[in-house]
């Protein structure tokens, strides 16, 4: 124990005085204030996120609606093209028959 410093001896006193009560009140007030502040911050963040999510949901709904319309337009276009191809095939068949009949007539 030559080079070691001696730690002071701690003594606990069971007395409670006004300073102790004020410290407890200040500490309790700080905890309550921190809790209320945290709750308020969480509520405002929740409101901001709800607004952001509502915006994303509306954009998603618009995009889904546009996709449905696009699919419908694609189906209609495909049906029109099928009908046009059928008409072209009929015209080609008629032309082929006319060419065969002309060749037979000569």
C-alpha cells in the first residue's frame, strides 16, 4: 500500500432533508418531461409517416389503374389485329382463288 491512494470512506446518513426532496422532484420532473416529449415526437413522426404512406398509396392506386387500362387497351388492340389478320387472310385466299381461276381459264 505504499503507492496506492486511499479511497475516502463513504458514509450513508439516513436523514432526509429538503435538498434530497428537491433532487427527487427535479429528477422525477425530468423523467416525466422526457417521456412527454418523446410521446409528442413519436406522435408527430407517426402523423408525418401516415401522410407519406397515404401519398405512396395514392400513387400506387393511380399506377395500378393505369396498368389495368393499359392491359385493357392491349387486349382490345390484339383483338382488332386478330380481326384484321383474319380479313387479310380472307382477302389473300380470295385473290389466290381468282388467280387459280384465271390460270384455268387460259
